[in-house]
């Protein structure tokens, strides 16, 4: 079924909603089952009917043979008796009692021997002269049977036969007759009544119902007693009249055989006949064969129950087969669906895999690109770092140069002050020297010694000043080492001592109790401090109160050198720029290098230089450095 749908119908079929497909499938399956069951039923009915028919045919032949032999067995009797001398004599002398008696007894004997029902002799008019049952209440003697066809046939044609119900006895039988000739003339008729009751009795044990009908369609022999003397169709008026005249079924009411339905199955007649007891009906396959010489039909009715059973069985088998087929189809469908689903799942998996692989490839490509980017960025960075380092080196060199330049500039500025500083002791030395000459001349040795000592002190002071100068001007490459902060602060102060005095600046220096060291190149720290002192002095030049405060604060971890002045402070617009190189607000002599160089030096030493305005006015610069011991410990 599904095979045919593969090519043209598959798309249409697939597009149908699933419930519709299921419904269609089930309807189809039901249709197939119904058609299958129907065909199986028809086929099995036909084949069973065929079987039944061939059995029936055999039986029919058997029954016909039965019947014919039962009749033929007596066929010779009338002829043989017609030759009997006594019977002939009786017909010549009908009143002879002794002869009649002898013939009666003879007939009775023959009847017994031949097992026939009755034998009797009629004269030419049909009057019975002698009979085998002469001594019974139903004796035929003296009865006239001239109206009976078997008599008429024999009287005219020489012999006859006829089935009828006995007028005298009321029992049915088949009459066979033969004419008795005397000198070529028919003088009487000898007849034998053959009882077929035994035959009926025997047939009753057969599987089939056997009926024998006469030419008018009257059932006169039947294995089913209730159907005897029924008719197959109503007898024609002529037949009815003849039956009446011959008194064939005298006194018996003929009723039609209760055939409820008649149908034709494959050329065979199937009759449904009401059961004799009137309860239900039975189907029979009807088969008939004529016995032309008797004008009869033998009818065999075979019960179709086996056919019905076979039909039912075949239909059930077909239904089972259809159900089985359907189950197989469903199973195959299910299996195909499962396989298809499996395939789809595998395809999806493969697709996902491919996707994954592609994504991974892309990822790898991206990573490779990223790595390349990173590498190139790294290279760039390295180059930049190298560049920076080089620039820094250049800068440091430049800075060193600048420091030197700054120092020289400071030296230049300091030159006047230093000259003054040296001139003072020089003048004093000159005076003391002059005095010494006078004191030596006068012999005042004690005063002279005192004088010379003062000269020595002054020289020492001058040496100190020039020593400081030399140290400041030197282009140092000294190593940073722990130095006492207080010493640097004081050494730097010595260099501005003269300015403090000239400009009447009050100095307030607060030093720590013990020694506090920082790791610094001493000269550089002094240079930073001198810069800060000088800026403070510059700022306070126009101020009414001039006070320079230098405070060394030891926090334990840090050392803060605070340089405070009582100047105007740093204006807000200036403040962000004071650490810029070459930024100055000073009209003359300002280079704008002091603070940036100082900040650079402090930074190099790991510290920080910051500026702020004080609450009470003035500025405060703070050199923030790590305490040497702490730094060492930390290291
Ligand atoms: P210069 O002293 O040659 O001007 P600096 O770098 O030493 O160069 O100082 C930059 C500027 O910072 C000064 O011109 C001044 O305006 C300001 N400045 C420095 N110290 C102080 C201070 N103590 N009070 C106010 N302004 C200051």
C-alpha cells in the first residue's frame, strides 16, 4: 500500500496533518480487512459449496440408485404373476371361491417372499378379485381401482406405474401393474404396491435430507417426515385436477415446503427452509436429478452449516491476516520512522559537529590573529619601552646637564654673596693681622696669640665656605647612602646665611632629637633644600614679616622636611604649573628650573616633593622621604 505512494503521492501524503494520515491509514486498513474478509468469505463459500456439491452429487446418485433398485426389485412381479395359470383362470371364472381363495393365499405368500406391500388382481373393469391382504381389514378385494392411472396404463398399454396414497389403506406406496392377456385380449391387471417406507427410514440416517417429488412437484418421499406431502411450488390446475381424479393423495392436505429464501451461489441453489419444529431455519444446498422413466425428481438437501463455518473461519482468518498485515505495516512504519529519526539525529549531530569544527577553526584563526596582534603589539610595546628607556636616559643626561646648569646659575647668583661672605673675614683677618704686628712690636704676647687664633678661626670659616661651594659646583656621580637629614638641612642653610641676615629673615629650624637618616646623595639633597630656601626668600622679599621655618618631622617610617615661609603663598592660577620646566613668575633672574629639577631629584631618590599654601598665609614645600633604617629593613 505504502509502496505505491512513494513517488507521486509522497509529498502530498507528507503534507497532510498527522491525525488525518493516521485516520486515512486506519480507514485503509479497515477497508483492506473488510475487503479481505469479504473475498475470503466468498471464496471459501464457493469452495465449500463446491465440496458440498460434489458430495451431494455422489449421494444423489446413490439415492437414485436406491430408489430405482427398490422399485426395480418388484418390477418383474406383475409380469410374472400375469403368467400365472390360477390368476388367468380366476379372471375367466371370477365367482369361483375356491380359486379365489387359492389365488389370495398365493398372493400373500409371494408378498411375504418378495417383501412387497401388497399384491392384487383386478378384472378388466378394475374390480379387485383377489389380494394378498384379503384377510385384513384393509383388504383390497372388491374394491374398484379402475380410476387409478396404473390400472389405466396397464389396461391400455400393457403395464403401468404410479405413486399414490392407498385409497383403502391410507398408506402411500408405489404401484406397478401389468396386463393379463388371454388370446391377445387384456382380461385383467395384476398390480403390486411397493412400500417405500423402509427407504425413507434408511435415508433418515443420512447426513442430508432426501426428498422425492412427482412430476407435479409434490414431495411424496422424504427423509424428514414433516415434509412429506409438501409441495415445491403450487401444483398447476391441470395437475390438481388429475390428482383429484386419480385420488393420488386422497385425503391428504398438501402444503408448500416452507422455503424462506432461495439464492444462487455459483450456479448452485441454496434454500433456507424453516425447521420442521418451526424454530429457526436451516440453509441447504439443493441438488436434484430427474428419474425420467418415473417422472420423478430426487432432491438432496445438504446442510450448509459447514459452509457457514468455513466462511466464518475464512473471514476470521482474513481479518486476522489483515490485522497481522496492519501490525506488520505499522511496525515497519514505526521502524522506518525510527530509522529516519535516527538518520535525522545523526545528520543534526554531524551538522553540529561540522559547525563546532568550523567554529573551532574560526576560533583558532581568531586566536592566531589575536596572538599575532598581541605579538605585534608586544613588539611595539617593547620597542616603545626601549624608546622610553632611551628617552629617559637622554632625559636623565639632560637633567644632569640641567642640574649642572642650574648649579652654575646659582653659583653665578651666589657669586656676589660669596664675595661679600669672603670679604668680611678677609677684612677682619686684615685688621687682626695689622693688630698682630702692633701687638708683636709691643710685646703683648697674650693679645697677639688671641689675635692669631681669631685669624685662624676666620680662615677656617672661609675654607668652609669655599669647600661648600666646591662641593656644590662639582658634577657628582656620588652614590646614594644614608645621611643625617639635619646635616643636609644645616649645610644648605649655611649657603643662605648671608641673605637671611641682609634681608632680615627670621629663621626657625626644628631638628629631631636623635639622628634621622635618609638614603640620598647628600649634595643633591642640599641642592634641593637651597632651591626651596631661595624660593622662600624670594617670595618673602616684599612681605612685612619674613620668617623661614624648617622642620624635620620623623613619623617613624617617613621623614618630612617642611620648608615654610611667610610670603604671599602660591597663587591658584600658578600652582598647577610650578613644577613645569622654565615656568617662572620672577621678572629677572628666574630660570623656572629650580622646582622641576628639585622634584626630579627627590623622585629619583624614591620620595616626593609637594607644595601647598599654609592656612595662616605663606607657602609650604614638603620633601617626603623614606626613613633610612626603615627602608633598609624593608629591603
Ligand atoms: P624660579 O625660582 O627661577 O622662578 P622655580 O622653579 O624655582 O623657578 O620656581 C617657579 C615659580 O614657583 C616661581 O617663579 C614662583 O612663582 C613660584 N614659587 C616657588 N616657590 C614659591 C614660594 N615659596 N612662594 C610663592 N611662590 C613660589
